[in-house]
C-alpha cells in the first residue's frame, strides 16, 4: 500500500474503534470520554506512529525499553507514553523518566525498588497493579489474594502513585468468554478501594479482541494494537459492514 492509503486505512480503523468505544460506553451508562484509547505501538515504526497522529491520537504504549528508547526521541514531544510491558528492576532507572503510566506493576518488592529509584530521580511514577485474574501460569500479575495482603504496603510508598488495576484476559475466540474476568477485576477494585478508602479509579482492561466487553464491564483504559494497525482487521470489518 502507498502512504496515502495507509493513512486512510489507519484513520478508518481509528474512527471505527472510536465508534465502538462510544457504543460500548453507552451500554455501561457512561460516555466515550470516560474511556481512554491507548494505541499500542510496540513493533510499529516511528513512521507508522506519525501516521496515527494524523487522526488526533496522542497516547501510545510500548512494551520494551530498548524499542522505546529508539522511537520516542524520533517523535513529537507532545505525545504521551504508557509502559505496558513486564517491569524489571534493573531497567527502572531508564524507564521511569520516559513514561507517564506503568500498567504492569506486579509485586511488592518491585514497587519498593521503584519507589527508591523514583526518590533518587525526583519522580512520582503513576502505576496500575497488574492482576492475574484468571490465575494463568503463563501470565504475570498479583493473585487477588496476594494483592489484598500487599495493598497497605503498596499504598504507603511515598513516591509510587497507585491509580488502579490492570489485567489481561485469557485468549479466546469468543470475547463473551472474557466477561467474567473483567467483572472480577472490577469487583476486586471496588473491594480494595473501599477497604483502603481511595478511588483506584483506573481499570486498564481490554485489547483488540475483547475491548467492547471490557468497556461494558467498566474499563477506563483500553490498549489496542491490532485493531488500529492491521489491514486485515480493517478489511474484515468493511466486509461485515457491507453485508
Ligand atoms: C500487545 C499488547 C496489547 C495490544 O494487543 P492487541 O491484541 O494487538 O490489541 C495490549 N496490552 C498488552 C499488555 C500488550 O502487550
């Protein structure tokens, strides 16, 4: 495809995603403004990201430090970046200054390290606590039980700002099957927030396959890569619309 048709494919993907976000938000008695779209730009070039900018998106997410270090300096400084990868202690010093929100904080020791590094760097990193809600052995994240035990210590950290929870639902062909996991994350959030007396208002849940269900269950952030960038995705949708 030439550049022009890539731009138009991306902008059509984005407007179709935005419509679906708005419709799903409405079904959960909210408005589109209550759900933030984070475009997952991992494995995409700075050039492709620039094309997405044309549709007014300014919030992107990366999952690997090295890739982010290479790409972010090539792009306008007005962009906002979230980190959605697995957090490693030895990379915190480089990660903290680059990103506005960390979606994958998954253990207390890491949170304590982050707090120390943040203090040295004079930063107040915002984080989401990743929960392995389905208890899958292949996934990172707090188990709900361990999170309950760790919460008080997490919230007492002087620098790290806990703003909510994040999860990845199990991969399924039928998005409907992810619903119970999103419900469980929201209920867990409600319980923890009530116990701690703070809102924990951010719920980062939903990817290309399942974001509409996640929004119906209360997601405030959805992380979309494939739905934005993939030509296939676009084509399938165009065909569905034509039917
Ligand atoms: C890659 C990734 C996404 C985006 O996945 P898509 O299915 O392409 O939308 C979302 N969240 C995390 C944590 C990811 O690693």
